[in-house]
C-alpha cells in the first residue's frame, strides 16, 4: 500500500520526492483518475471549485516537478474510458509540465521506467508504433486528441 502511495504521489512530501529523484524512482501521478472520480460524483470541471482531492493531486504533482522527479504517464486502468489517455497528458501540461516533457513522459520515459525494449523513440530497430496529429503537440499538448493517422509495427492502420 505504501509503495503505491509513493508511486502515484499521494502522501508525497518534499523529502520523499528528493529521495525519489536520488534513487531514480519515477512518479506516475494518475491526475486524470482523480478528476474522473470527482466527475462521477457530480463535480464539473470549470464550473465547480476543485475538490480537495484534485487540489492535493495538483500540489503533489507541482512539488514532484519542482524536485526534478522523473514523471511517467499512466491513467489507472478502469477509472475512465479506455482510449482517453490524452486526459492525463492534458492535465500534466495544465499543472505545469512543459509540453515536450509531457510527450516524453508518455513515450521514452515510460519505455525506460517499465524497461520496455524497442519502444518510446523513433529510431532504427525500434517498433514503429506512431500517431500523426493535427498540429504540433510540442506547442500545444491538446492536439494529441486530434489523431489523423496511426501506424502499428510500421504499417499504417488508420
């Protein structure tokens, strides 16, 4: 239980984040899970004030970023509809992460953290699982929701 609290950041402290950075332990903040759970209870983003849980996640994420903790990207399976992973990326940017770092968290950082070979980079010998989006996600992360083409194992599937 404590391990998961540290992994997702709940219960995180500046001291813990410093230790995570020193030990190379990544944080998978699951920001979208917290917002999704609040919305299932009736909370409306942009209308209602942030819930204490959302405020806490925002604070923890900001502290981890400030401490230089490696941030990976995940959404906690089952909390929101499969395929809506972009929610996590949008919140990471909204909460202060640079768009390029959000993209890295979802690709090369995840591959490194989970020790996945041949994934996470556009590189010879790596799997060619790619998406093309409308716009430049380095400038505006929200365009990751505007998928125009998809390649799986180097073959265009959409």
